[in-house]
C-alpha cells in the first residue's frame, strides 16, 4: 500500500486527484495509490487515455457511500453531524467534475456533430447559402 503526493507542482494525475479530493495527509490517507489507479482504470476513456477529473469523481462517490466518512444524522449534547448532507455535497462535487470532463472532451471534438439534411431543391439552395455564410464554400 503506497501513498504518493507532490504538494508542489502537482503535475501527475495521481497528485491532481489527491489534491481535488483533499487526500493530502500522508499520515492518514483516504485512498492508496493502488485504489486511485483503480479509479483511473474504471474511468478510462475509449481511446485508453485517463482523465483525472473522472477518477476524482469516482473517488468522491466512493467517499460518499463509505460508512467511515458519512455518519448518520446524530446529535450528542452540543455536537451534531449530518452525514446525509456531507454525502450530498460529495456527490454534487462528483457531478460537477463529470460535467467539466464532458465539456472538455466535447471541445476536443468527435463527441457530437451536426448533420444538415436536404429534402428538396429549396433546402439544397438554403444549405449552399448557409455554407457560404459560414465560409465553407
């Protein structure tokens, strides 16, 4: 069980995940390197590349469902915990990371495209005009 985190420069994907999920205390790590590498493997892209935001989202979802991190709603004297709110916050953060990752991947291209269809002569002339306006002709 290894733990790797570079606080300065955090250029590796593993360090980016740890920084994003606040797993930066080597004395009390939340996940081992092997577990985070498992998140990378589970959240890999179709081309075999990895995405640290998706791996971080999976780590946050795992934390949200873990009994060790999410306590029940409890009140003891003046201390109160609300595990449901913590879990909801972690899951919302995971959704945000997945959304950011989706947008970044869509901006790279290949995710979504438009196809104009022409059904008659008028549509063909309109398509040619639109292409000219876009500078494609």
